[in-house]
């Protein structure tokens, strides 16, 4: 039996400058994080189980009591884009937990001692989690079709909708990267994530129209980034929303990344 350890793309052995140096180190970290998922497949299984529970709960338990979402569409068509975006948002918590555990185990200190790009550690984690999000979202789209979800636009727009979700998940990962670097361990990271996840997910248009909410809550629910992204996905997959939501989601994602990515790198350097 071959018991050789898996090989990883090498991290730079000497300092360098420029994009190529940082990209090489980032790809090494992406490979390392994806290998962890391959060796512990339960991580992927549980990433799918939670959104499946939400699908069956809202589709078959609450679905009959909730009116059609918009433009006379069946509730399942209104629901599934919200579930998709919720899935990538919840998936970003893995970034916080993974970084917190690496910090608690001393791995981050070891990586900081190596002559490698500081941004590669965080970039590798975020890109690996985003890659995992692509697989999870594609699986959830297939689940949506199985429970009666129908798209009303072209295949290209559906693919663009998936890309929009992955971009948003990439941005949210940077928020949780800051959280993961600011707490002591994975349990603390999960606890710190909930106060942020709850208002983003449930005070949104993911499950019900914002028109059913009190006026003071509508203002937040219609403008917060998750709602804007859900609106963008519905515009691309269902065609019942303005394309302004797509551009709004892109703006939110880029803005979050531009602000939080440098903050996360600074936090890593100072931790």
C-alpha cells in the first residue's frame, strides 16, 4: 500500500515581490485547504445538509402558508434564490472557523515565520472556501429543480446568477476572516458569527417579500447586501426583478472586499 503523504504545491522559499510570487503562495494555500476538505468529506456533507433542511422546511412546511413572492410566481421559485444566497453566506462561516482553529493550533504563527506572501494565507483560505461554495451552490440548484424550482431566463443568465452568488460569498468570507482572526478558537468564531448572520439572512427578502414587514424594518431589508444579492439572482434566474439589483450586488461585493480584505491582512500581520 502506498502510504506516501500527499504533495502540495511548494510555498516560496525566499522572499519576492510582485503578483507572481503572491499568486504562487496563494495557490499553495488553496491546495492545502481543499485537500483538507477532500480528506474530511464530512465538511462538504454538512455544508449541504443545512441548506437542505431549509429547503424542505420552507418548501413543504411553511410554503403553503406563505403567499406567492412576486409577479404571481410559485413560492418555490421565489424561495430558491434566497436559499442559494443564504447557502453561500452560511458557508462563509467556515472561513472564520478555519482561521480561528489554525490560529489556536499555532499554524498561523508557523506560516508567518515562512518567507511567503502574507496575503496568501488569507487569500488561499477565502479562495478555497469560494471554490467549495461553487460546488455547494451547483448541488443546491439541482436540489431546487428536484423540488419544483423553474428558471424563467436563459442558461447563460442562470450561470451568471451562480457567479453573482459566488462573488457575494467571496466578499462575505473576508468579513468572517476578520472575525476568525479576532477570536480564540472555532467555537468562539461560530458564536461571533451568529449576530451577523441572523439579521442578514432573516431580515431580508430571502424567504418573504419585504412588503409584509413593518416600515422601519423594510428600509433595512430592502437595502442590505444579502437582499440586494437575492434580488440580483432573481433578476438573472427569474427575470422578475430589475437588473439594477445585479449591479447593486456587484457594488456591495466589491466594496466589502476592498474594505475588509486589507483589514484582514493587517489583522493577520498583527495577530
